[in-house]
C-alpha cells in the first residue's frame, strides 16, 4: 500500500470522559471521577499515532476551556488537530463512565460533538488518507450523521479504506431501525467493520450466531468484519467473506477495560498498513489491547510498533 499523508483520518466525537476511580457495578455506586480525554475516534487516532502512524482527527468541541484541554491532549499524542472545529454555541460534550471489568455503564451529555458539517471534511483531506474511520456514536445524531455517511462515500471514491467501530448503544441511539439503516448505508463502501458480541446484540436487539452477525454485515457491503469475543479471542472474515480465521484469546488481568476496543483496532489497522494477513492483524490488535487492559487510563505516549508482532 502506497503511504499517504495520513494513515488514518478519524471522524467523530472528541469529548471529556469522567471515569470512576474505583471498580463499581455501575454509575449508581460511583462516587469519584477522574477526567480523561475521550471519544472513540479521538482515541483511535491517538493510539495509531502512538504506534508511529500520521493521523488526523475531524471533530467538534465547544468554544470553552474544556475544549481547549481536549485539543491539547490529542495534540500531545501526535495527532494533527488542524481539522478540529470549535462551536461558539454548543459546549464541549462529556460522558460519565463507570470503572468496570465488563462493559462500562455510561451517560453521555451530547452537545458540540455532533456539530460536524461537510465543510469540515474536504476532498483533499480524503485523498490524503489511507483509512477513513468513524463510530456509531458519531453517526447517531445530526448533523454529523449525514455529514459522515456522505463523506464515507467520497472517501471510498478517493481510494480510502472506510472503517467503522459498530459500537452501537441504545441509550445513545434509541431508534434501532434507523441505526440499522444508517449503518448499512455506511457499510456500502466496502467497509472494515469492528464489533463485539455485545455490540451485535444491541444492534440487532437479540443474540445472533457469530456466522449470522458476520454474514449480515457482508450483505450490507462490508469487505472485512472483525468480531471480537472478549477473552475468547476474535474472528476475522475478510474479502467479502471469502477468507475466515479465528484467533484464540489468552487470560489477562483486567485493570481498566475502557478503551480496549480502540487499542485493538489501532493495532489491527496498523498491521494492515504494514501488509500483514488478517490473522496477523487480529493478533496485533490483541497484543496492544492486552497492554491497554493492564493499564489504568490511556496508553503511554509512545508504544513501540514491535509490540504488535511479538
């Protein structure tokens, strides 16, 4: 793959995560919070930058000191912040998150993060990107929703690989029928999709078999589907379902599960850009996710790329 200016252009929420400081069942018994720079697209861009990839973030924060803090934190990881907009009317978005060994409990206060407009995603930016990435969180509200779906079409036409973290949550996007339609529209672009078993159950409103989950996304137009299975490993179905591989998991002491998915996908996409096979990409993702799970808070400022291939 010919290197472009940006390995990844990530589009969507940049917000403040207020994460519980002690393990709890959920937010009802979480008393003390610590502030972190959050937002899955921002975290993915930061994690890929930590691995030595040039990345850019398209996002919107409020014209306030919290927004200033978030931009500074993203810039510290090496992400190009030139495409982060500031909205004079909507304050910076925040999310309260429980600290847990499983899927975290959270409440999102949505404001500036959804104010992404077509002018923020130029054709020139897309021509200079290898991957174009977003999340269900970012796709869940207008005007960002229409902006990002349309930009994905332009990205695909410009030769980008389109990527989606299908991290659907009904409390963020209550209209499941609309969510399925928007996800399908986004997946039409030969998309690389990452989702967990929990994500799939939330998207479809019911448990489904792994093969059914994967086949449904291929039917939408996804080129590659990566289904993560927690401690059991992952499954990667690539080339529109022609290649299939299962990767076994391994036991890891969980210190902080928040952000493990963003770490995994950063490793996976980096390995893909390095020309690795789908199985090697999945193992690379698992290796950096293991580092994240054993770290409280974000990953170190720099992560040796070699950790992906150990």
